[in-house]
């Protein structure tokens, strides 16, 4: 598969370390995580309206997509904005849930039914999810932590094994 399987939807240019470091330090705090959780519904609406093109966090925000899963309890479609990283024709997601004690619902939904959709760059793309384990999971998680230090804070805040997923186009 080619790299254009998933569109490049970066709004603006990649923020430099001088910009990203203080932002992720705030996001890694409990107060910062609380603020992001409160802003997520607004961001969700903007992402949905723009079909994954824009986010309220603007050009200095991390790359975001809309993930749609099938609810494991309800069978209804569920949608959530998530940070992702890309490697070629694969996307990666981390179920950090801001370091809270419980796994995010979307990760349980993917375990129950790995068929999902991502909306990014104005397109809805069918994907299949695979939970990563062992060294591959650690490698991908470390990429997230290297990109944004708040992921280190999330891991230190919880005792649970944070789930890491790989998404590929169906």
C-alpha cells in the first residue's frame, strides 16, 4: 500500500520542540488533562463538521482523527477524536485515557470488533484494528512519548497496561 492510503491532514506545520514541550507539559498535568477532556466535545463537533480537516487546537495541535467503532454493549456506532501517529500505511492509537484507572471505551470496542472507520482529510476510511503487545507495543508507545511527553505522565499515573493499536485500511 502507498502512503496516501491515509491523507495527510496536518493543519499548519509541525510544531517545533520549543512549542510542543510546554504544551505537552501542561497536557501531562491532571489539570491539563481535565481541560482537554472538557474541550473534547467542542473539538469533536469541529472535526465532524470539517470531516477530519480541522481541530480547535489549531496548527500547533497534535495530529487528530475521528475514530468510529461499534459499541461493544450497545451495538451503536461510537465516534471519538484521537491523537494518532503514522508509519507508512499504518496508523497507531494509544488508549492512555489521560492516565485514568479505566481503559477508554473505544479500546474495548476495538477488542470486541476490530472493524472500524477513521475520518481524516475529508474522507471516511474503513480500517481494521490490531492490538499490539510486547516489544512492538512498547516501541509504538515510546514513539508517542518521544513526540509528546504527556504520554510519560499518563503511564506514570496508572497501574493498568495501556493498550496500543495498529490500524490498517480494510
